């Protein structure tokens, strides 16, 4: 295992600027100079993006900026003792000790455990005092190595909480005598988690554990971090009087804590205000009206309720619904295309007859291939019929966890029955999810809690969502859907080209993110109403979206081949993989390039993708398959040569633009100061 920190990665009494961004940029440059990152700019961007989510300053003049980055080649610690200090957002003032933790995207568990040990040590005043008194870089390195070496911890709080629940429990939870005088001690459990799972997760756990020990409170904590997590013993949870969720992400398996009074805060407050959180938890345990964990984890977003706006929750729910819907549509669309390939284009009229009146032992007059085509078409058709229910069901799931699935599916089925289409599915799923989330928040008697997620919540949620769809919403949405389909069917000429342009721009705007998914969802939803004879417009939209989504990775693959000197070694390797990813319509193949250089890669990708989308609509290219790229050419009838031509044109345009921008529009170097000037 390589060393996490070396003397070359330590700066003592250094002037790294007056802002967090400057400090992160200088430390990222230091990591890159030591050959531990391929691109200092990309690493700094990832570090600053993480800092923007939550400030990494903690009490005691310490800051731990950290991130996972594709630019990092091996787990690394860079440390600076600052002079002057810099404000990293801690409540007690500026920081003079900064540890920059840089982890690769695929860091192994052994390294991540060492990084988490360092984070836990930073809550010890003895350790931070030694860092401030150190006279040399080598002394700093030795101090860090001592705390990350695999040796018994010298305090209870330093025991590895991720290794076992008991290890994170303050001694008060295990050393109490069988019988004691006075009132029973309060018992609190906690879960800590941060987005990267490297630093704040473990520091919050240890800060809470130490404070609970000082307060004489029985305490156990589960760290859901990168170095592993062992769930709390169910008996410990059952005996707890309250639970603290100090998290910035979803709590895994939240239903274990159902019914417990809960205090939920960002993870950083577990470091900054441990005593207040524990006191709040004790007060909640004595308050019958205190907020409780919903029965059956009835709201998967409840963990972030205090921070997540309605718009953010809506976006997350829609993306969840789309992600679960896609397998139904992808498989179904390909099977329908195979049905046409094997059975001909009249298979839509004869498939049911073949399957009810014939079999492998009684083939229709059209022969074996026609019968196989009917089988493929019907399976695909049935799979596609789940499009709207699956979309609605998993939108509801995003809001209300498992209790929302049945009401969401039912509301989606009602939307399909009434002709309300995918818009009705979205509306029905939202209503079902919000209704089930509300029902799950009810403070019901203990005997009823087991019935809530499996009977009461699905029953009432279905009545509310489907009832509203039948009585009030389904009809108007159906008319809106019909008007939209008529508009798309009549679209031609310049209007069609403009729509293709817009969809192409959206596909390349964030490469698999929310904007990309909105365009893709729009295209996929239309396939359910498409018809080669009467309504081919949705198939044209599907072709435009698929071709445009292929352009960014193919363009970057071409650019790295033609102008390899403009790209790093890692990018050249990614470029080789991007050929296949692009050909298969996996837009995410361009993400490593966009993450490292977004201001040049994304605009260039958007131009080529927009041109391709516009050409596809102008050429009237169709695709009956929602995914697969060039590998589903048979689903494009005789329009596939034009599909390839439009994709090729967009790929060349984007590749040329990327090369020109990289060659003539230079990025300002990150951490441009000479190393001698960095260390004051």
C-alpha cells in the first residue's frame, strides 16, 4: 500500500491565499506535482464543488476539504499549516490546520479506512496540538502515520465505529452496572453520513460519542461512510429513547428506526454542536408531540426535508421514476422492433391471432419466423404497457418509499386507462407519493405501526391518488395529451428541425443529468402512442434524442485520436472506451472529459448534438427502439443510413470544436505560483 502522505505533501506556515478556493487550488496543484493526480484543475474543481455543498471547517481551527475525483490516481493527504489563517466556515473562526483529502473514484476499502482514521483523530486536541508544535514536514508525516497505523485506539471515541456497532458505543453504554441508583440513563442512537463518506461522517460520530460519554448518556452510532458500515444491533435500536440523524444523504434502511423520536440535522452539526443535539434528542424522547421516524420509512426523502426544496424533491422524484421506467421501455422497444423484423410490419394486426390460435406445434401459414415475430412483438407490447404505471409507481416510491409503489402504479394505470398518457402518470405518481408520505407521518398507536406500510398507507394512498385522477384530473390531462400528440404528428419542416435542435442541445447539456433525462423521458414516453402508419413523429423524436446522445462520447473519442497531445494519458484511455460507449448510446462516456474541462467540452458537445438532432428530424429518420445506438439499426427501417450520416456530421463538428477550443482557448493554470512562493 502506498503512503498516504509524504514530506513533499506538507507545507508549514504557508501563505496559500485568503480564500478556501485558493487554498484548495494550491493543495490540488501540490498533489498533482507529486504525480498523484492527472489534472490539478479537475481535482481542484471537485474539491471546490464538495466545499460548496457543506463547509469543511470544524471547531478548533481545523479544515478538512475533501473529495473523490477521477483525476486522483492514488489516495492522498496534503497538509498545510497556514499563516495567515483562512475561514473554512467553522463557527469558532478561521483555520490554521488544513488537511486536503483526495480519494480516487474507486478507492479501495483499506485506504478509505485509513483516511477515516485520520478524520477521527482530528477531534483530539492532543493530536492537533502536536501538529501545531511540529518543527518539520517529516515530524508531521510521522504524527499522521501514527494515527492511521493499525493499532489499538487510545480513547473510546477513536475506536472504529464502522467496524462494529459496539465499537462506536460510548463506555457508558457497556460499563454501566446491572443496577444503579437514581433515574435510568437515557439511551440515544445516531446515524452519521456525508456525501463523500470520508471525513465528516466519522468526525461527527466521534464528536457525538465523546460528548455522550461526558454527559453520562448511553450512546451508539452507525457510520454510513466509505470505509464500510455495520448496522446497529436491532436490540440497541429498540432500547433507544431517540435517534439522531446527522446526515447530508439518505439514511440506509431508515425503516429500522420507525416510531422513534428523531432529531435530523446536517452532518456538520454533529461536529459543531454535539451537546445540543444530544440534549435535543433527550427532550424529544420526553415529548409526545415530537417528530418521529415515519412507519415503514414512508418518506425516503425525509432525511433531507429540512434542506431539500420542493423543486429539488420534484426533480429527484421524476428522475427516480424515469430510471425505473427505462428497463421496461428499453426491453419492450427492442422486442417490438424484433417483432417487426421477424414478422413484418403487419404483425400489429395478426400477433394476437397467431398467439391465440397457433403454437410451435401448429404454426400459422406465414411460417415459423412470423410466429416468433408475434411472440417478440407481444412481449414487447406488454412490457411497454408498464411504461406509465412504472413511471408513476416509482415517482411515488421516491417520495414515500415502498408504501408508495402500489398507489403509484394504480394511479399510473388509471392515467393510461383514461388516455392521460405520461403526463397523467407523472401527476398521478406525484399525488400518490405525497399522499403516502403524509399518511406515513401520522403518529399512530404502536399496535398499528406494523399495518401502516403494508395495508393502511397503500389503501388510503390508492384511494386518494386514483380517486382524484378519475374524478377531476384524468379527463383534462387526457385532452392535453391528445392535443400534444396531434401537434407532434403534424410537425414538419422548420418546426421539426427546431424541435430536433432543442432536444439535441438538451441531450448534451449535462450528459446523463436531469436535463438529458428530461429530453430522453419525453422521447420514450411518446413511443407508447407511436405508429408507423398514423403517428411516426414520436419515433422521429426518439431517433433524434438517441443520435444526439451518441455525439458527445463519439466526438471525444475522435478528438483524442486525432489530437492526442491535447489530452492527458487518462483522457486518451477514456477516449478508447468512448468509441463503444458512444456507439451504444451511453452519453455518460463523455463525463470524464466534461468534468475535467466543462467550459470547453460541454459547449462543443452541445453544438454537434444539436446539429444531429435537427438533421434527424429533417431527414424523417425513425427509431422504434428507445436504446442501443447503432446496434438497433434494424429498428430504423430503411432510414438507418441517414441516422449514421447525421450522427457522423455531429460527431465531426463537436470533435473539431473541442480540438480548436483546447488548442486556442487556454485554461488559466491552477495554482500558478511557484512552489517556492507557496511555502512562506
